[in-house]
C-alpha cells in the first residue's frame, strides 16, 4: 500500500474510534442519568469535562506528541479512554467527570497528530479532500455509536452496552498498533519532558503560533465560531428529541446516526468542492450560513413533528453544521509555516475545543433557567453568522 494511503487509512480509523468514544456518553446519558436521578442537562457538564481533557493535552503535551509520534500518542490515549468508560458504572458525578476528561485525551491528540501526519504524506493538490476524509471519521464514529448503542442499551442495559463499547474500541486500537512505526518514523528522543519543566511560554506556544501566517488567526476563529452550533447539536440533540419532543431513545439514536452519516458525506464533498473551486474562504462562508439555518430550524421543531421530518432535518444538518471541519483544518495547515504545522493545528483546535466546552455549559445553564430548548438552539444558530465578517477580505494581500 502506498505510504500516503496507509497513513490516511490509519488516521481515519483512529479518528473514528476517538469520535466513537466521545459520542457514547451523550447517547447513553438519558439512561444512566435517569437511573442515578441526575438532571438531564448535566450532559453539558460531562461534555465540558471531555473538552477540558482535550485542552490539557493540547496545552501541555504537544512536545511529547512530537517526540514520540502522533500515532503512538493517540493509540495510548484511546486505550486509556476505552478503559475509563467503566467509571460510569459508579453513581458518582466526580468519577463521571474524570471519565469524560480521560476520553477527551484522545480528542486532544487526534487533530495535531493527524495534521502533522497528513501534511507530510498528502499531495498538495488533494489537501482539502484528504483532510476532509480524515475529519469524516468524526461523524462516522457518531454513526457507529448512534446505530449500535441504543439497541444494546435496550437489549442488555446501559452498563453492559458500555462494556461492549469499551472492548470494541480497545480491539480496533490494538489492531492499528503494527502500522505505527512506519507512519511515525524514527523520532529524536534525547530531549527531556515533564509537566514540572513546562513554562508559560511552552503553554502559550500553540496559540502564539497562530500569528505566524497571514489570516491564520482569523481562520482559527472561524472554526471556533462554527463549533458553537456543532457542539450544541452533538451534545443535546439526543436529549432534546427524548425530553423536549417526547420521542423514544431509539428514535433519538436514529436521528443522531442520520446526522452523523450525512456529516461523513458532507465533509468529504465539501473538501472536494473546496479543491475544485480553489477557495476555502467561499466554502467556509457558505457553510456558516447553512449551519445557522439548520440549527435555527431545530429550535423551531415541535412534538407533533413526524419522525421523517426530524430525520430529514438531521440529514441536512449533518452536512451543514459539521461539514466545515476538514476544510478549516486544511486551511490552517496551508497557511502555517511547514515547521509549525503541529503547533498551529493544536492552537486552532484549542480555540475550537474551548468553544466546544463553553457552548454546552452556556446552553445547559440557559435551558436550566428558562426551560427553553428552542431559544437556545436559535441563539446557537445565530452565532454561526459571525463567521462572515471574519472571512471578509481574508485573502486580500496586504499593501
């Protein structure tokens, strides 16, 4: 197998497994939160814990990832995340938050590791397409989770379902281990690394690197803004369909799976289009408008909506709300100095993950105070339109 195809295949499989682990908790949460007597909006705090774990890795471990290789670091994090699913068996919010953070380690590693690997292996003319294929692993993991977990929960109970999910994720991770040396290659490991030796400059390095390319910071902020609607869909869609619209968990899981399935197609298609028209900027602008419309439409749904209408909206939202990721990450890599691809990818993802953490907390707090899911989704959709002024004139060369 050619080296670049092997690299893409392994990265997509690991990205899919990472997303699968992250999507499990929002899907299973209605079952275990009802048993434990927890408020259903607390899923927003568990999602925030997941993002906090990812941010910890992005701020403190980019040097470690570069030293040992992104694939190897991601393999270790996935095994740790798989094992942490067992912590949800204990009715402790503290342990649930810890499990969410440990699962987040994989999220924090996946993007800088994948960007560094794909930037080395991908032909330049196929950059947007290949990066979009890699990002298609995120909704693909959601498809697998949305289709497999609800039937397991209903047949075997949520506890057994989590055990099966943990075992499956660990098995896939171990199967990818033999390819790691060929993709990561030899590494220089003479430099020392520890949390005690990290300085403020080290922690700020990923964010500071975003100032090293024209328009790089603005592209990073585009991803941050678009992540608001995406985070609200991924975190609250299942809960909203069950609690707000009165549908069953199986219907909610199907809605989630359809959204994730069309996200796979949408990400690959949008990456292909961006390469064909030669403009990531226009592609991201169109994505921001379509994301706003889909999210506002979710806020306008009602309990009497038929299931087919919810599935149609979910299908449209899949491509519009999360189809932008691959193009945005590829554009960050394109505008980055070659030696700083890993750092700029980490810096951009830090901003996106900060949005992924803050948006669910704000959403949960708003719903807890107002009891209005609809207004919360409408506000999240409106945020996507803030991308338009960020993209305006970004490709204009400075005089």
